[in-house]
């Protein structure tokens, strides 16, 4: 659920991010999707009893599936790999969550933002944001002792990711299509096709993740899908926080660039020609522009 968003969070640390980041996003989605599909096909053809795996007393369908097709040592070996990978994945989630808390706190978005945006002088990292996320994560893990409530947290995480990815994608293929300037590495004519498919998929999946396992008289509080309450309850609190107080201190993302260093579109050609005329080189994507090159307005 979390690995595919790693390129987004590494964008600021990438060299030549305009090319490397979108390429990594496409490769992560496509390669991960293909390997995941192959993995699901393998499970579908080898599983012995679906009901037994789902309703096993362990409460771990994947482990129950392994016990059906492998001997005990082999099942324990693969289960150990799954546990190690899950534990390692928490570090990736922690990095992503801490970056979000730190960056939003720089914009004065959260309560007590001045504490979460502090950078430790020794490590040069936002240690306070990391500890705060660790504390919240431990509190959420306590829900495992409450039965089905922890399942809602996992679904809420999926819905939150879907919505955060879908909003900019939707704006790109609708509102911004007339003035958005594609970067040096883009999907070209497939942009609107892939964007439309992505928006359609997430629009379908968000309500599905809120559906209960049973309906009507067969449903009960213990079988209910609490995702709809947990997610929309959290969203209500966030909206309430904004309108009650945050709108007074939050004015949108703050740029970390000096205003004097920002080049306007109409100035790009002049700046590029000035640098090239002095013997400098402009790197655009994987190529370099020299004084012998002609620089069309679209490319500049």
C-alpha cells in the first residue's frame, strides 16, 4: 500500500528531478502492478480453500494460505520474510509521514507547528516531527486490541492516499490542461488516458473501501466497516480546525526560494542565452544546450 509512493517523497533529494522523478513514478507503478498481478495469479491458482484461509483462527489469511501449499519450515520461512518486509516498510511510512508533518508545519498548518518544524542542530533532521509521528503511530497500534477498529485505520490510509493523488491528477486533465506546461519527461499523448483511468479507478475504490462486509440484518457493530466513520470524522475535525483557528495563521504553502531568484516565463529565453553566451551550459532533461543550439520558445 505504501511502496509505490516512494518516488514522490524522494523528489527533493533527486538530481535532475524533472526527469528522474516522473520516470521513477511510472516505473514503480507499472513494474509494481505487473509483479503484483503475477503474484495474485499465482495465489489464485495454488490456494486450496479460500474460506479456510480467510476465516482461519490466526486472523492472517496470507499465513494460512502458505500453510495450505507448503510444509511448515517453508511456510515459516516465507512468513518471516513477510514480517521483516512489513517491519521495514514502517520506516518508509515514517519517513513519508514525518516529511508531511515537517513541511506542513513550516507553513503553520498544524497545531503547535513551531515545534514540529524545528530542525535538530546535530542531525539536521526534523527530530520532533519524527517523534510525534512515532507517538501517534503507537496510539493507533493500540487499536489492535479493540478488534475491527484497526482495519478502519488501514482503509483510511488507503483512502487518504487515493484522494491526495487523485486531486492533482484530476486538475491536470481538466482545469489545468489549457495552461499546464509538461516537463521534459512526460507521458505525452497518453497523459489524459492514464489520468482518466487513474481518476476513474480511485473514484470507484474510495466508496468500496467504505462498504461493510455484510449488509442488512446480517450486519452488527463488530462486523461493521468503521472506515466511513473514522475517515470522515477525522476530515470533519481537520475542517473544523481550519475554520475555527487555522485560517488565521495558515495562508498556503510557503516558498523556500528567494523571490529575486525566480525567473518568469518571459525571461527564460533571455537568461538561457545570457548563460550560453558566457560559455555556460544549460542542462535540459538528458541533453545540454550550447551556443550552437537553436532554442525554440516551447523548449525554453
